[in-house]
């Protein structure tokens, strides 16, 4: 008998089955692609696995070039809500993968924003949102970005589909009145902590 966990599913009399994290990921990825464009077809998503690293991530296994595995934390095993939130975030990183290159604040902010919006809109659980400083601030920057121009992400994707290749100049080109200091933060390497103090001050 299959134990009750995020990977288990039960056939229904209608011919359908209950949701697992795998089928939920298919749903989530379709939504992400409808908003941010189709994923890079050069990459294959091999699946979802549990990891004891303590944080979710997209992993590029060296044995399988151009492949991605989504790793989620082991405390997701019996917690589908937690798993969906983590998978929704990582789904954004699966769209235009760039192994060995750190994401920008823009990319991490969009991933955090999307995960929250997915949980709020489709699962009706708005309490699922960022809980660590960097991700809270990255989402804040995206919220400010959309407050300035709610079409700006769509405009930027018409120029460049890879979030982490979007430059400060590109942002100002598609939205000339956009605050330059916010554009600078958004295009900074997420792992470079220099942006955090600036993001704390920006309103």
C-alpha cells in the first residue's frame, strides 16, 4: 500500500486521480509558461526529489547534460502545500535555466512573487509567502516594479526571455520613467548582498 505522501495518488471512479506533487507541477508549469513564455526546449525536467540540504533548488546533474531536477526539502514529504509553494518557485528557474550563473534579484523576485500568487489564486492559501529577508526583499522589489508599470515584465520578455540577462538599460528602455535605483537592484546578482541595504531603503 502506498503511504500518504506528496507522491502518492488515488484513482477516482471518473478515471481521473487525486493530485500528487508531480501532477501539480504540470499544472504549475503550464501557468508559469502562460505568463512568462515557454521553457527552453533544450532542457529536460527529469522530475522532483526530496533533499536533506535544507533548501529547495534546481539541480543540474552532470551525468545528464541539459537536464534539471527540482529538489525540495524533506519536510515536504507529507505537506503538499509546502511542496507546491517550493515547486512553484523553482518552476520559474526551470523556464530559462542557466547552470553555474547566479540569478538576479529580478529572477528570484519573480520566482517568489509567482509562488505566492499561485498559492493565493489557485490554492486559496495566501499565507504562503517568503519568510527570509532576501526573498522578502526580492518580492518587495517585484511588487514595486509592477506598481510602477504593471506591463513591464511583459515588455521585457518581448526583448529578452532570460530574466537574468535583462539589464538596467533594458528596463529603462521599455519604461523610461522607471526608478533607476530600483532597476539597478533588480539587475544585481541575487547572491551579492550589496543590494539588500538598498532594497531596505527603497519605497
